[in-house]
C-alpha cells in the first residue's frame, strides 16, 4: 500500500500528540494490549485517560529499537497509509534535515480553537515553507472547548489564510478542518456536533494528491560507511534520489573518482537495483570515503565550494565572517559566513533588513557560505535530499538551510 509522509506541527500544547494518538487509535493502528497497557498506566497516575500517552509509549518503544525502518509509525487512511514524521522540535528538526527523514509530503498544522495562532504556529509554518512542503491540513483542535461553535473556527480559518497567503502558499493546496482530538470529533468520524464541518481530518488528508516518488531524478547514492567483511570492502549508503543499478558506471564526488557498481547487497542477498530511501551495501571498483556521493557519469553530483541559501537559526546566532561547519548528506566541512544578504522574519516571512552583520536565534537569512573544501550539495529545487544542510557552531547543530544556488 502507498505510504504518505506527514509531519505534525503546531504551538506547544495545542494537541499534536493527542491528535496523533487519536489517529492511531481510531485508525486501529494500535494493538489492543497497547490500549489496555496505556489505560492501566493512566489509572495508576489517577489522571484522565489521554491519547497523548500513546505517543509517549511509542517514543519509549522507538528508543529501544535500532533499525531505521522499524521506527516508523503508521496510521490508516481509506486507501493509503500515513507515516508520521517527528514534529519539528528544534533538535528533531535539525536531525531530520540531515537524515532525510523529514521529506514530508504533507503537514498537519494543529491550532487550538481556544488559543488561536501563536508564535510557534507561525514559525513552524515558516519552516514548512522553507522545506517546500505545499500540502497542509490546518486542524483547528479543541473544538469541544469552544462548544463546537463555527465562529471561533471561522476566525482562525481566516487569520490563517491571510498568514499562509503572505508567505506565498498556494491556498488551493490547503484545507481547514475543525476537530476535537480528545473527543474524537471529526477526526475519523463525522461529527454530529459540528454538522457545518465540510470534511473530517482523514478525509482532508486522503484528498491530497501525492506524486509518486520521483525515480527519474539523477541518481545520488550517499556513502555512510565502508565495512570490511571477510577481506571484502562493502560501501554502505543510502539512495537519496534516482535508481541505483548493478553495473552502473559513474563517479564519486567530491573526489572525482570514476567507479562501477559491481554488486548491490542487502541483508537477504543480492539485488539488481535500489530505490530512493533504501540503504544498501555496494561492491564498487573503487572505495570512497564517508560523505562522498555516487552519481551516474552523465549527471554527476555537484561538487561545490559556495552555497547561497536560506538559513534559519534555531539554537544560536551567527555573524558575518564567522567560522562554522556545514553538514550535508553524511559530509561535514568547515566554512565561513561570507555574506549575509537579507534577514527574514520567521513569523511573517518579510525581509526586515538588508546586509545585516548578525542573525539571531529564531531569525532567518539569505546568506552566502564559502566552504573550505569541496562538498556535494545540490540546489534544493533540483534534489531536495541533498539541497538541505545543517549549520554547526562550536560543536553544536544550531540551524538549517536550503541551497538555492551552488557554485564551485
Ligand atoms: P507539546 O508536545 O508539548 O507541544 O504538546 P502537544 O501539541 O503534543 O499537545 P498535547 O497533545 O500533549 O495536548 C496538550 C493538552 O491539550 C493536553 O492536556 C490535552 O489533553 C489537551 N488537548 C488535546 N486535544 C484536546 C482537545 O481536543 N480538546 C481539549 N479540550 N483538550 C485537548
Ligand atoms: Mg506532544
């Protein structure tokens, strides 16, 4: 069955975890013992049974599991599955930028009907725009707390529309639904308390047209590590775009070394090809280093030393000329903030200053980074998986960006 990646965003306490829990519960994606276990836990704490526990329980489970594939959490639509991506707490967001896990097809923006649009609502939506996520479902939650009245919903609906429009979103790709995650109203089940609601949350999600993963993009195989098994060197990495085929002739960048894919291996045995998102082992005619990227000879990975991109700072500030480390794919190289062209307000998307000398936490900017060594970075619009990068300062990931122009 087709699986669609969705990310949940929204201001603290507006109900992301509860909505996810509700989707898992009503979608019967959580097993019965799980429900009992969680209910027991809830009783112990003498608190009201809250769906948010599902997620916390799943979190625990996730920590215990090692492999990437099994960390996925699904819920069911009518005829497709949805994979939940962590909501962008700053650390998760930065981690996801690097692992590629954040390639969401759609986002659910949770806004509390009581509180309305708040600071984090706006910042998260700004990040969605930065990442090029176009399909949004704005779920106005806690409708029970406003006695299921249409008026508060309409107010948030209009304010949100105006905000999204100002950021440049295409409003045709965005829908609005009133829900009560805690009562399960209008999530899977049509609500009799809100007969005025046009559709349920799951109906809104199911209506999003999702283009199938593009296999016709240039091949990019990112090297994670090289292992030696019984005297044989195996290059382990992930296909980020395109299709990796046995026998492919290409090149590893930035070293520029030509290579031939002699074998593709997975745990179960040999394969003739691997698709985007798949981690495989490759027997190659040359042995690359971690951080290198393999592409076909006719469309080789871009080896660059300069990036012009939009950067958002989440955990520290940045000055012009400051030394940083830029991470992209599995590579990391020292770099310098060569120029800051304009500062962008992350709550409104407006350009607030030209040529600033410093960018603060929670601010974004268009800047030019010059890399001390060549690294593979693609233009975000061409190959988003390798067009995203993370900025590290003093050993800490502090922000992330997308590459709009690259040059060597
Ligand atoms: P963070 O992860 O801390 O950002 O919060 P969150 O967005 O995941 O919110 P969470 O689901 O933890 O819910 C926050 C609080 O709002 C909890 O006390 C929930 O019980 C409550 N809540 C969630 N959904 C609803 C709802 O539909 N109606 C009402 N009345 N309360 C809700
Ligand atoms: Mg939560």
